[in-house]
């Protein structure tokens, strides 16, 4: 529940450039007539947060990319918290599009993008591809690596039960994103679906694909513990690609044809040609990951060799309700997915844990109210 009094000052992580994040004392944000203020309960640390921290061109820009990351911004986009301040007008505004009216004291999760509502994409209902593309923790709006966070009128929020642990509630963001990737795949009952990666996004895609009930779901990874967790989340088969030729095994399972659907969730360049090679002709490739560097592939596989359907996926449009429902049902092994939690003053350890090459973590979270 919210604290009885909202202090004037708070602790927040502030980005000053690649590998230059500091914990600082800042004023608690002031709310306008249509804003909400939340007391942040948990913020997940995403692989994209780590890539931004280390200065990936995707976030800091180069000759081909605009800059997403901004100095002076607080990072963190996998957000859950309690509404502690907001006018009745603000509560009603943020309740539009959901089947309930928000109240002070409600716990919410927040979509990563705060769409402008005016651009061509927003006007067509394609809000997740908003032209200005202002994002919590990267552009314009401070994220949730702080004790309190402003929720502007443009934000899209969803209520979630207080019976759910904070770190589990924050998992709604990666889960909703992966559900969108699954929707893009257009999975059919007879399909063999291959998911690359058993990290947070890969496991979330697996959870979503299981809802579609295809013929079989195969998860690929190099970590046996993560593959065991994938089986608990619904994988019919797992393949450790460090020990077995995934392309050969999948072709063997499919009478030499290959998989029908491949969803890439690792962000590792080698996973891209792997997917192109293990798909059948006329198969479907879905790319969800954020890459830290450019990837080169043989595009003739996509065109002349196989005539593949290749889809990108971004954010989690229209999937948040499903993600919240799945989490609230309590049937997922979320304690084993949400492996590490840190207080705010140990944010650097949280970032380092996400980047630990030994693969000790799956989902790392920061709990700003934890001391």
C-alpha cells in the first residue's frame, strides 16, 4: 500500500551517458491536472537496459540511427507501482479503454510507450509505432528506477492485483511484448514452433505460444537450467544448441521439411541465420530482439530459396490484458523466472547481474521501496 506521506525528495538512478549511471536525490515529481504519481514497487531490468548502459548504437545513435537514450533521464520501463496522487479527472482519464475506474491505492502496470495520439500511426490505432515514440526510461519520460514516478496523461496503464508479488507484476511488460510476437507469428494447430532463447522474452513467447496449442513447441538455448524451466513453462522439446545441431534435429522431427514458425528472442547475431536455416519453405520468421550490433545474413534464403514470411515485432499492443490475466492466474513458475531482486541503491549490481556471462539470472528486478 502507499506510504502515508509523500516526501519532497526521492532517490533515483540518473543516466549521464554510457556506463555512467548514478544514484541521486531528486524532487518527487509534481503532478499536473491529468497526471498520476506512483510509488514504484518494482522495475524489471531488461537486456535492452543493459545494451543502452553499455552504449549500443541502437540507443545512442550513429550515422544510420537517431539517438533514443537521453542524458538526465531515469531508466526503467518494466514498471509496476501504486497510485499515490492524482485528481479524479486524472484517474478517469487513465481508466479510458479498460473495464474499471482506477482509484488511489490501486496497483498498476504501465506500457513502455507514451503515444502522442496525434501522428499518423496513433490516428490509425497503431499507437505502438507512434511517430515521436516517447518511451519511459529512454526518451522524454523518466522511468521507474526511482522511488516515485510521474505517469503522464499520454501513458497507457492497466490495473493488476495486489496478490501478485511486485517483481511478478512488473513481468507484465516483457510478457505482453512476447505475446505480441506470438500474435505476429499467426500460429496454427499443426505447426512446429521453434523459440530461440529461454530468457525472459523467450519464456514469455513460449507461454504465449502454448496458449495457441500448436503441434509442438521447441525451445533452444545453451543453458540446461533454463531449458528445464522452459519445459515447465510448456515446451514439448528443448535443444541445447551447444551440444546438438538444432537445424539437423528439427529437420529430422519434421520429415526433412523444417519448422513452420521461428521466433527469435535472444538478440544474438548467430540466432538469425539459425532461424532462416531451420525453417521450412514458406515458413514464418518473427524477430523480437534488440541487437547490440548489426547482423548480416544471406537474404537469398528469405527470397529465392524459401520465400519466407519475415515479421518484426515491437512492444505489446493490445496484449496487456492477456498478460495481466496470465500472471494473476498464478500458474506460471514466476519465482523461478524472476530470479533476482535488488534494492535501488544496488542498481549497479542489478545491471551487472543481467550481463553476467555465467547465465545466473533470468529476470532481474529492482524494488525501490526495499531497503
